[in-house]
């Protein structure tokens, strides 16, 4: 069975709040989205060309359901505008994967499309990232990252320097060199001419090659057209001249393209270690009482936090004069673990509120969950929360893309939720 990335179009905190970016695709092409504890979240079908079969669960934010016949590329451009309307973009973010390509659109409607080498070609891992913000005048930026997780790729990467640049070829036509490779960023930017040529090539079967001296990386085109159509849908570009997937019968002007959403602003308040002067008693509660209290915040405590009642210690820290953060180990899987985090009052009524059961770190008002998509750690997911004075609020959510051996820790930062955090002094 093959390892694929999460295609959930809703929050990463699905399947009882356990983060995961992987799934399993069986021999019949059925994709099973899995959480980090190995549980099946849902399923959908993908045909042999990387196009989607009808499934209302796949495109949760589609205003019109897709027909049950498989859609191939010549059909997509012709019927794309009929399939998707502007009402389909009301959800905060979108994640969608088709074969060797994926698109992740965050809450501001910025979409990032990432493509990879074919899954059965792991000797020379490669990924290209296309980024497009919302808005009628938004352009497309492109970057390429050459994988170094395999020896053959590592040797080629060692040849990189200021004197060496990566060349792009499409269908044996040379489109020149990329901009200089950035050692710090681990990638090279594509020129606008290369981005344009690449977008055109990805709408049909194409051979795409990245070359560095005598080493060659091949980028897959499988699934790219479906992913580009999804990005067009999210940004309201279907049927407009600015769409990735265009057709001769363009019916709308770019004025119908959706604008970017505003970035939410959060106020980060660093916790105070002092209790209210009126409260001269220290917070004291037995572990068994704390466990019983926190169970009331979960519908399935045994599934979400099976270690809640074990002998591992509780960690309690003060947030302000009357509120506390209580943490306890919740679960351990093959290559991930998660802890529970609750906010409660330091005296009755305690009113505990669950933040997450997948926490991995906490430091001075900043709570995080970082989980691997698989054991070798070439794909990750992350969620951050910050203390705003009365509650922990989500400040960031992202994945690093598909598990394709591109780099330790993942290929790219693909946020699904972004905020502007202001520090309150």
C-alpha cells in the first residue's frame, strides 16, 4: 500500500484531534485518510490519471456535486465553470491531493501548489512550489527544491554553489536556468518565463526535467490539472482569463476573482506567575481528581486521551491571577505522541476547557503540536496556539507537503491557517 498525504478539506484537527498528514491508498485506488494513531478517517476514489471520481466528501465546499463519470483533462476546461461557483469558497481553508500534486489554500485564500517526482522514482526527489495569492492581479511565484534524502541526490546537491544553477527543460526544450540556489532557503526561485511555461505544460501530458550538471530530476505531471482546477475554484478564478485551467469559452472577467481575506489579528499576552492577592491558597488537587475533571471535556476520553489516568505526572502552570494550564500525557503511537492541555480556574467552579490532546511543547504562553507523517520524518504537521489573556487561540496551522523524501522535516511550509500575532507588553 502506498503512503499519501492528508487530503482533508477541513481542519487538521480531525479524527478526534490527532494530527496526521498521511493516508493509505489500496490497490483499487481508494484513498483512506489516516490520523497519526492509524485510524481511518474517510475515503475517496482517484482514477488512474489522477482525476477525481464524484464524492461529496472530497470537495466539501463545492456548490454543485461532480458527475460520477471520471473527468479527464479535455473535459475539465470545458465544464470547470459549471462545476464550481463562487459560493463554493466559503470554507476557511482547503487541502486537496491528486496523485503527485497537492494544493493547500490558507484562510486568506493564498494557494500553494506543490508537485513532486513520481512516487516510484525516489532516487532523485524533487518538488516545485507554485504560490498564488488571492485577487485579480495576483501573479504566480515558483520555487524548486532538489531532494537530498537519498545518496544520489545528496551528491548532486553538493555540486551546488554560486557558479551552478538548475536548468528547466519541458518536452526536451530548454527554458533556461533558475535564479541562484539559496543554501539558506534550500531552494531556487524560478523565473517568470519558467513559471508560465510550467503552468502551460502541466495542463497536458509533459516531460519536465530539472538538470544540474550531469544529474537530472524528473517532475511528475500526474494530478497537476486537478490541483490547479481546485485552486481556481477556491480563488473564484474558474472561467476567468487568470485561471490556471483556461478554455476557449472564457465567460467571466477577472473582476469576479475573489479578493484576499484579512489576516486575523491575535493579542499575545505572556502569562503571569502571580495569583490574585485575594486568593492566598495554593492550587491543590489529586491526580485522580484532575483526571476525572478533564474527562468531562471529551466525548471519547478513552480514545482521545487513553493515558489520562496513568501514573505520569500532571504539569500545572499559572497563566494569570485566576487561571491555570494543566497538562498530561495523552497518547503514544509508533512515531508520535501527544499531550493534553486544559485551561481551568484555580478555584471552584473550575470550568476546564480542552485546548488539544496532541500537544508536544509549551513555553511561556505558546503551545505547539508537531507530528510526523511517517517515521523517517520527511513530512510533518504543526499547530501553534498563543495565550491571549483568557484563552489559548490557534495562531498557526501547516503541513510540509507529501512524504516524498525531499528533505528532513518536509519540503515546504504549506500553511492552512495564518494570523498576525501582536505582543502585548
